[in-house]
C-alpha cells in the first residue's frame, strides 16, 4: 500500500511539474532537473524489466482484493433498487478487473444449484438486463495456490483458490452452498501516457475463473 501511495504521489507531482513548465515561456533549469530526476525515479518504478519479490508479493495481495471487489460489485449490480446508471457503472468496474471481455467465469446464479459459465461481458450484460439474478456471494479463504511467476518478457501469472459461499433460494427455503473455486491472475506490462511521456506500467488483472 505504501508503494502504491508513493507512486500515485509521484504521478501527481510529475504531471503538475510538466503542466507548470508548459505554461512558462522561459525554461527553468532547476525545474527541468527536478522533472528529469522524477522521470528517472518513475521509470525505476514503472519501466523496470522485471518485478522484485517484494513487488510480486504486493501484487498477490492486490489480486486477493480484486477478487473480493468482484464479489462486492456483483452484489451491487444485482440490486434492482439502485439507479440503472449506477448499476451500469458498477458493471464497467467489473469489466476493468479482468484481463479481457472474453474471460470465462463460473458463478452460481440465484435459484440454481449448478454453476454456469459466462464470458465476463456476457455476465455483466445479462445481470444488467435482469436475465441472470446474481446470487449473494461471499469469498472466503482466499489463498495463493501458485505464486506469480514470469510467463514472458512482459507478463507474470498466478493462481488463486477461494471458497465461494452462496445463498440459494429454492421452494421458499434459503440454503448456503460452499464451492471451491480457482481463478487466474496476470500482470502485464502496458504503455501509459503521463503528461506527454509514455511509460510501461505493470497492470494487474483477473483471469479465468474455474
């Protein structure tokens, strides 16, 4: 968390200094030096060709949090008492958690004891149309089954396991089902533009849920 706050602060300072410099007619040597030094520090954080053990550990904690966020967002999106715009925005936040719109996920919809598989975009669209009543889910015992390891020059992959606890309504009765799940997570390096500069940023996303 400290590293995330530090990087966020660096980004804000970098953008501020760049904007301030662009608004000046004369060059400021001290400010230019400050910008260059900040750029180098950001490159060491963002543009490194590999992730350290400490950084991978932080990404593993972040992957666990993204999984819990996914369950929270599903419950919000399924709440038909909320404004449609709010539910749609929550659906966008769900899509942003995953590597791509075609990632396959398995869930247990309400009033159905069998898991069903959707692409993540199909799940969001169906839930927003109330075609799938997403159950109230809680994810417990989230563990790293396989730590992040390098799978390419710009990618890392990990596997998480968790217990999905689901309330199921059937014949007027409510019961709880507990299912062991697995979900993949990936870290990929992607270009990002910051104040007219392009840096390669390591981005964490969730992958297929089994």
